[in-house]
């Protein structure tokens, strides 16, 4: 096991490059005119005039205008290398923005509603942590590309702005999250099987009290990140291709953005929840319990499947709190860490 981790980085990089540049071997290509439609049959080529009119109404930079024109003309299958790299940079920038905005907004709105630290906080990130975090962020690029390419070829997917409705953008989200969490709950449970746990998921559980948002969320073994990310693609595939339900591309983007936001809150100290008719649909304390008591609360976003499988554990505010384990708001590290550092310096 000690030696195998040194082979993870190059193998993982090769795998993601293979997916990114050879994805047409995974998803069959079909003529754009036959399947790039909304339900009313609007194709991407007919949307071109709509895109031009939108760009003409605003002062769009030339390079953005040219990029959009190339994408409309070439489609996803024949995307140019520099455009692919540009899209990758946009994805990474979006990931960082979601991470930063999530914590800043939560800090502003929930600064007086935090979850006390009860487990051991991972105060210092190791070199391995930093490598895994960087790898997983970069791996988001081929994942998003595969998801977009699937939507590009899926007959039930909508791309036209004129086809944007509540029914195909907002309404599908609860169903997709339920589908996603069904498979994620099972995957997460499997990663806790004793014979598997030490090789993959144990790395993530070195952090008993997540606080860094998406940084702690993506600090997982690359194999785990790969499985978790493509689980999103599986959920969208089942919703659209298997069940035949309609989904707009903006609905897919919302699925990713909302998911990234909730995952970041799951790995913060902010007490965040979503209520409907007095019932909790989402609560960041559920995942905090999982990091302290791993054989519980396997779901990522909801507790529905944990309740079904009997693995849900209620958060208890009566659990013991160690004062020295709490985090210094200035450093983000535990007071215990500050004490150890002071003793070491003396």
C-alpha cells in the first residue's frame, strides 16, 4: 500500500487525459441536426441566430463571440484543443468561485450558528493531501466535459433558451438528487467495508471535523473522487435516458452548482439546513456526525436513503465538546494546535 500511492498520480493523470481526449469512444456520436433539440425540435443550428441576437444586444468581447461561434459550428465532438483548454479553465475557475462564495456567504449569514468541533481537526494538510486536492480539482474538467457531451447527444436534453422552463430546469432537481444519493449512499457504505476502507476512504476520514469547505470535501483518494463525480453522470443518465424525462442544460448546471455548494457546507463548521413544511431536507450536521461516527449517515445531500437503510444517526447537541479542540477564527486551526506550536517554539 505504501508504494502503490506513488503510482496513483501518473495513472490518474493518464486516465483523465484519456477520458478528455478520447471521449467519443465512450459516447456514440450522432449528427447534430438529428438530436440537438428541445421537445419542439429546435436544433443547435437553428439556435445560432438566437445566440447571435443575444450577443448583438450586449458588448460581448470578440474572443467570446468567436468562441461561441466555433462551438455552435463545430459542436462538442469537434471542439478545438485551445477551446477545450479554455473550457477547462472556466470549469476550474467556477469550482473555485463556488468554494469561495459558499464559505463567505455562510460566514456572513451563519456566523452565529456554527457546529462545535467534537472530533479531531486536521490542522495541517500534508503533501499527500495537497496532491490529492489538486488532482481531484483538475479531474473535474474531463468529468464536466463528459457530462456536457452526454447532454449534447441526449434527445431529451434541451439547449434552446426558448425551451427554458420551470418544468425542465428546477422541477427535475429533487428527483436527480434522490437518484444520485441512492447510488452514493451505497457507494459510500461500500467504501467503509473494512477490507476496502484502508486503501481508499480512510484518507478522507483523517479529518474528523471538516472546516475548509470544498477543500476538505475534495481531499479524498482519487479513486473515490472519480467514482463520486461520475455518479453525477449516472444520475443524469437515469433521469433523462432511462426514465425519458426532460432536462435543460441549465438544469444540469444547477444540479452541479447546488451540489457543490451543499458539499462545501457539509465540510464546513456552519450549521446550515433546508426546511420544508417543518421537515429537514438537508442539514450539514448530518455529515458532521458521519465524520465522527463513520458507520452512519452515508448520504451526501439527503437523509432519505439512510432512513430507508437504517443507517441514519441524529445529531445530538449534548455530545461532549472539548474547548481546546475548537477552532481559532483567525487561523482556522484548533487551539490545541496553537498550544502545541507554542510549546514547540519555546
